[in-house]
């Protein structure tokens, strides 16, 4: 194993509670190939940003907290962690050696033949499907989303547990017909342990302003609680494990 590998890291969080089961150490990777219209971390896009860190340097930061992660573990998030596949794999391998549960939070934008080793090493994938429709996905992210669907298919065949995530954006994805199509598509995937519907919010809007990037969703309001509940009901009706 190459423990001398370094990766570009955006930031670290010692007690993440929303990135997989239990309390988790979250390593946010720097760099993302997508440009999601609702991204709340546009400062994580630039592959030359962040700071360079080594595998052992990160492990040394994580291990002092390991007692807290008995029910949780470590999540690689981003940015897109699978866009630094060798570094992600080396870190996952090392964390496995330490007996820590690992999750990778990905949008599936990196071809599987580049990141299969990291995917195979992760105990759990948090997979974000932005939109089922390729055209809508391109509008939202700049890519057609085929990579995410291929990754889901791979997880199904490999028996890899997935927490599926989908962001509810009024005017884009918060559409009952689209959600019904998505629920029908996802329902047969028995690898999906949890379906998380994430309401769009404006908490990252200021970062777009700071970076001087045009933000197309400035006037979009977060969904109403009853709209979120209606979306959840669609997935429940399809027999999916909704949260
Ligand atoms: S995949 Fe995540 S980090 Fe990348 S642009 Fe989309 S929301 Fe932002």
C-alpha cells in the first residue's frame, strides 16, 4: 500500500451527524467535476484548492477520536472523493486496518473503471442521484448522470450497501411525476438501505456571492414541509426505506 500518497483536502469535521450512520469523522475532499446549481460548497470545486495532506497525517487526526465512532465511523465526502481515487483507496484501506467503518459520499461523476478500488473498499456508499432524466441532470450539474446510475448498478451486483440521496429543488426536481419515475426506477434496487430526501436550502448562497459565481437559484425558496412530506409519500408508496 502506498501510504506516502497525498490528497487535496477541503476541510475536516470531527463529529459529523448527517453523513452516514452514527457519529462520524468527515474528510471533505477538495475538487469536484460537477457544478450542481444547488451546491452549498462551491469552494470545494477547484482541484488546486484546499491543502495537501497525507494518509498517515489524516489517520493520526482521526484515531484520537475513535472511541466516539463505535456506532459510526469515517466518511469521505467533498467535493467528490472518488475524483482522487488512489488517495481515497489508500485512506480507506488504512481506516479498514484500524477497524473503522467507512462511507464514501459521492455523486458518481467519476467513471467506475477509475475508482473501483475505492468503491470496493468502502463499507457504505452515500450516493447522490441528482436527476434520473439525462437532460435535467445536465441542466443541474453539467453532466448527464449516467455515472451515478452505473455506480448504483455496480453496488446492486456487488451487494454494496447504499444510502441513496436526492435533493428536492422546487422548479427542478420537486415534481411529483419525476419523483414517481425515480421511485419506480429505484424500488428494485435492494442494495438501497435508506432513501434520504434532502430539501433544498439557501445556506450556501453566500459562498457563491463570495466566489463571484452566478447563482441561478437565488430566488428559489426551500420546499414547504407539506411538499417534502408528499415527496416522501411517493417513495414510501413504492416500498422504499425513506427517511
Ligand atoms: S457533487 Fe456535491 S460538491 Fe460537487 S458540485 Fe454537486 S453538490 Fe457540489
